[in-house]
């Protein structure tokens, strides 16, 4: 009797296991078929155009399919994508990852530099068979699964990402508070520009985050790509539209302000406190804050991707009335700048003017404004031209020290 019960129990276990296996197999086949159908439908269509995703639009249909699968997988917090019925080359995969992280700078924790074929494989009839193979089209029975490297995993710390996210959110909250009640979109761009110049130090290469918004906002050190990602993220949190522009050797932003796009290069504007090789506290530039293409490309390489045309001539200087065209306008603009700097306890301001003998005129206007209104604040100044092609000047006001009697 006991033997019968044992046999019956074993039979039940085996039967249930077979049923579960069958259900799972059917489910796996169903999922696999769904993936194939989804991919086939996507890949037979023309590539999409998305208004808010500049780099997505540069991909072909298969690239866009992988882009979406990667993005969905990352959102779910997974490290491997579902199986995809196609094979990828390493350059193709790198291009797709770059497109995704350029379009969405919030994915700072995705380690884009670690996407390679060493950790990826394809399956054939359910069996893992090594590295990806470079093939131009779908191969029946072979399914790519992409491994997604996260910095949290690479650092082997389960608490790392949580800590990083808290720091990241804190930095975003600061800018939210700073721009919350601002209605002038030009001013929003200026506030973000000045914030990044103030908290971040430029680097041509650096750690794993130098190319990310996290590097700029939290670690305070970033490449031009990191600056561009940080601006895009902050500006779009405010509600604006911005794209990252690839200039080959450097990156910047094309931002929509009201009805026009403008070039914004914060990395080049961040002087890191250096003026003509001298380290000075508080000095920065707005030379490349809102520039049209004709002026901007006098000193930048042409973008290697298709970006919105920036044709409007409104600049930071013209919007704020700091581009005088007559001597009387120059004195008025300088006088306003001197007063603003005195209130802010600063000693630098900028003027853009095409007047002849501009440096001499700016110096004369500054000294007159100081003498007329604030003789106790400063009594001397130095003028620096920012660019050979663009007539922008930085004015440094100086208070001369009066020697003590008897010296």
C-alpha cells in the first residue's frame, strides 16, 4: 500500500512538472513568436521620425527597434534584453547606445563605453553559441540578447545607484527651485548656463561619469558632452526643447527658445575662473549663450548630424540690452552693469559692441560710471576681448589700494 502511494506521489509530481514545463514552453514559444512578429512588423516599415528624439531619427528601422528594446529594458531595471530576432555588429550596437544616451541624459548610470560584443551572445534553438556575428539581416532561429552594463553593477555595490540617484535628484531640485517662477525663457537658459559654469570644471577626459549629466551636476567635472547632457536634462525639466549637437571633437546644444532655435555652448563659455591665463574668482562668459549658426560656426566645426537651423540673431547680449551701438547706449549699458555688479558684489561684466575703438570706449564709459556713481567701489578697470571673430568684451573692475602714509 505504501509503495502504491509513493508511486502515485511520484507520478503526480512528474505529471505536474510536465504540465508546468508544457505551459512554460508554450509561454516561451508564444513570447518568442510575439517578439518575432513585433520585430518583423517594425523592420518592414520605414524608420520613424520622433520630434523629441534627434538621434533616434538617425537610425534605420532595425536600429530603432533595438533602441526601443534597450530603453524598455533599462526602465524595467533589467540587465539583459529579451531575445531579439536579429544580429548586431559592434559598431551598430555602439551607435544605438550612443543615440539612446544622447536623447535621454537621465540614463547616466548606463555605462555606454562598456557596450561591446564580449558579453553578448545569440541563441540558436535555445543554446548559447558565443559572440554576436556580424550579419546584415535577420537570420531565422538566431536571437540576439543584449547585456546592459550599469555603473552600479560595475562598482559591485548594491547601494551605489541609490546613493547616486539621491545626489542626482538633489542637484535637479536645486535648479527646479531656481527656475520655478521664471517666465523669461532666455533667463532660464542663462540661469542654467551660469549654474553649470559655477559648479562644474572642464575636462577633456575623465572618469566614467565625465561624459554624463551626473558628472557635470554631481561630480563637478565633465567633458563637453557631459555639459551638453546636463543642459538638455535641466532645460527639458523646465519644459523646454533641446538637442545635443555633435561637432566631431566637441558637443553643444541647440535649444528652442520661444519660436527659434539657438546654439548654446556652455563648455566653451565656462572659463573655470581663467581670464587670459590668470586665475580670477567669479569670471565667466556668455559668448556662446544663444548664437545663430552664421556667427557660431565662425569658431566651431560644423555639426556632423542634422540639427535644427539657428538663424535668429538674438543673443544673450541683445536680449539684455548689452549690445550698444552708440556711445550714449554704451554708457547706459555699462552703467547698468556696474550697478548690478556692485549689488551682487561682483567685479566682472560683459559688453558686446561693434563701435570703433571699442576697448577704449568701454574703458572710458566704465571709469565714468564708477566716478559718477560708485567711486568707493572701484576706480580702475581692465578690458579683455573674448574672440577675434565676435566683438564681445569682459570688463574687470579693480579697486586700487591706496598706500598707507609713511610707506
